């Protein structure tokens, strides 16, 4: 979380320039006084870290994590490393949010610092409350550091969704053998204990409170008083940053981060132009089936090339390692169609291959249907959330809405990559 500087904190930042490094806290506080209060101080080229936590190994590694993060911020935002050589932050890791007095007494926790649930950044300072487990505190360290880096070297944060989404995106990481990987593709909740963003999106969608693309863009700073907003901001940034067609445009956004939120969002929409409806629909697809490891590349809609049969039907070969595939068939509300499928393919790489047909594998289910089963949906002109139509080997369907018919197999969007084969599908219009 980040906020504009207020006058008192500006004075504190300026007054501390002679103590540790440019931009640090009050000149009335010295290193000896801080340590005399039982606080531990560790320093590295870009971070002075002060904490009341002494009994956790992960805290001892935070300076190393931060220095590795500086290099990766530079690479992601294309900032020369020479530009950051004199950049330095002061951060506080606090064990108990209800026990901050020792930091206040040391001049490290200003009285007018607003309430915050986990972390807060202001200029070249940040505060983080210690979290359970050995992942989430480190995540918050990188999150708040991302805010500080963007403010200093991009000149601002852009719109709230971009500010918090980027901090979450880059905050997702892997730290192993003293090596840091930021912007990490998380495959399981086990990698990020207590983070919980995927669960929040799935829960919201289940009660029909999923956010559209426009709704995420219009989230205000006050929205981020609730953790749900961080989930939506992260999901949008990851969607755009992983997308094969959108990534290049998304990674140009740092150049306009200094704009006001309204101006930033206007430029953002302009950059997508005619692609906006497709982006909005693909975003809804992601929200519908949010998973750890969601394969944004494979989920990108694929056009199918159909061939006409002698009976006037259309025949397709549906890839089993892709998301929704566009048939080009437009249906009207109330129209009747028959979909039939044949052929064997493989889903789920295990100790042995899992052969499957359009009926699916009934010993394992996904989203309430057999794994690998043929499903369909209709993409409406209004780009609504997709409603799944169960097909299997054969099904007659009365279309409840108009739009384009889509096809794919039933499996987690995180698990398509190891599938092999194709499914032959025939679509036939039925007369009354």
C-alpha cells in the first residue's frame, strides 16, 4: 500500500538525510539509540532494515532478498542499474501490529501514520507487520519495495489497480538457495502460504460478484482497504503480463506511470483500441476459471477451421491442449443444434497415459464434470460471463442466448499443457 507524502513525514524524510542514507527517518534518532531499545538493525547497499524480530531465519535474509529484488526491478522496468546506485530505503519489520510503541519511541513509527493491515510505503520508507510462515512477510517486503521503486524511478504509480497490481505481481516470488525469482508463476497455494488471492477471486465469482475489466480499472485507492482489491489488481496485471498479444503493450505502461489515475486509464484503454472487447471477454474467462498456474497463453481463444459435410453440418478438430476455440458458428436464441464427437486423446500426464474420449474420465472430475469431457459455451455480443454447456459424446442443445459457439474439453486451465491429441467434433443445425 502507498500514499502521497504529508507535510510531517516530508520533514522527517528530509531531516534524516545525514544519518544513514538519503531519505531516511528523523535526525533525532541515531543508530545507537535504536539498538539500545532492543531493535535489530541490518544494512545493505539499498536497505536499512530495523526490526524487533530476532528469532526467525527468514528475517535474517531480508536484506539479501531486497538487493536481489533491486536488480530485477531494474530489468523489468528497464531502469539502468547505475541510476539506482545511491537509492536507499529504510524499512521496519514489526512483530505485532498492536505493539508498535518501541518503534514510536525510537522515532520510526510516526503518530500520523494511517492504519494499514499488513504493509505501507511512503517515499523512501516502508513498514511491514510480520506474517505467519516464511513466505508472506518476504512477499510484503518486495511489494512495498516495488511501490518505492515505481515512485522514485517511474515518477508515480499510475492508477490504483496498476500500482497495487504491479506490487503484487512482482511480489510473487520464489526464494531458494539464496536465489530470487520475482514475477513467479505460482502453480500451487503451497508455494505462497497465507497469500490467498486466487481463493478470493474464486469465492467472489461463486456468488456472482466477479469484477469486469472496467470495474477493476475503476477501483479507487480506498478500495484497497480490503484485501479483495489486491486480488483483482494482481489478476489483471498477471493476465496482461502473460498474454502473448497484450504483454508488449502492457510493459509500456511504466512510461505513463506519472499520469493521474484518470489519464493513465484513458491511455490504457486507447492502447487496446479494437482489441478491447476481446480482452474484456478473455478476462471474464479467466475470472470464471481462476486457478493457480492458469495458462494465459493456452487460454487465448483459438479460431477453428471447419469443413462442411454432405449433410450440411460442420466438422472441426478441437485441440485438447487449448482453451476455448472459436467455431465461427453464430447461433440465435432458441436455435437447436446437435453436437457429436469422436476420437481418443490423452489428458493428464501421470505414471501412465490417461486415454480419454469426449465423454471424459469419470474417476476424476473438474468443476463437477468428468475430466476431459467435451463442453461448449456461447460468447454473446455483450461479452457476458460464459455459461458452460455440457456436451460429452453427443448432445442436442437449445441455445438460450445468441452469439458464437465455442468448444473445448473440461480441464483446469493450469493443466492443458501435457495433453496430446485432437477431438473430432461435428456441429449440425436442427430444423423445427
